[in-house]
């Protein structure tokens, strides 16, 4: 899956190799993050990125009001310490129909403690809720170790 995004006028592409039915893979190594060497004031943390498509059945299925409600009810309560949401344009191949699909998307960036054992369940609940509520085939998710300070 490819996700195209723009930040400050710059364009980038995120490549997700697998995410349809492989939920346990996205939280592969929080223990490795704990061993990361970070310079003060930064400390080892986990960055999680969710790629949420806005089309449903080939048409815009997630309007601004519906997106805002989902963010307020499903994501923010699970990660109240903060998050970043970027407008994005996604592109992926629909394997069922063999066609390229482009759609407006949201990229949600979360930074959590490297040893936050509750994060995988929270992410899984957000993904399941989004897929069910908006009839999505998948939600892209990337997780990796970072050094961060706030």
C-alpha cells in the first residue's frame, strides 16, 4: 500500500508492505526501543502512524463531520496526551478488483512510551472501529522506535 502525503508543500510517500490482516506485526519490537540510546532530553518512544482512507465503495464516505466525531470519540480518548493529524492523499491497489485506487486520507501520528503495553490494544480498537464504521478494507499502520522529547 502506498500513501502519498504533503507536509509544508513537500510531497512524500509512505510504503506499507502488509497491514490487511496482520495486526500483530505492527507492534513488533517495543522492547528494542527501550534499549535505544537517546540523547537527553529525548528518551526511547514508539511512533505509530495510522493511514485512514476517506472513501467507501469508490465514493467519499467519510465527511469532515464524521471524521471529526471519530477523532473525538475513538482516537483522542485513547491517546489524550496528544497526536498529530495530517491531510493526505492515499494510493493503493484494490486486489479484489485489480485496480488502482486514490483517495483523500488522514495520517494520524502518535508518540507513546516505548513500554506502553496498552497501546497495541488501543490501536487495534481504533482500526477495528474505523473499518466497521466506514466500511474500509484496511487501515495502514506503521510502528517504529524513535527518540523523542516533549
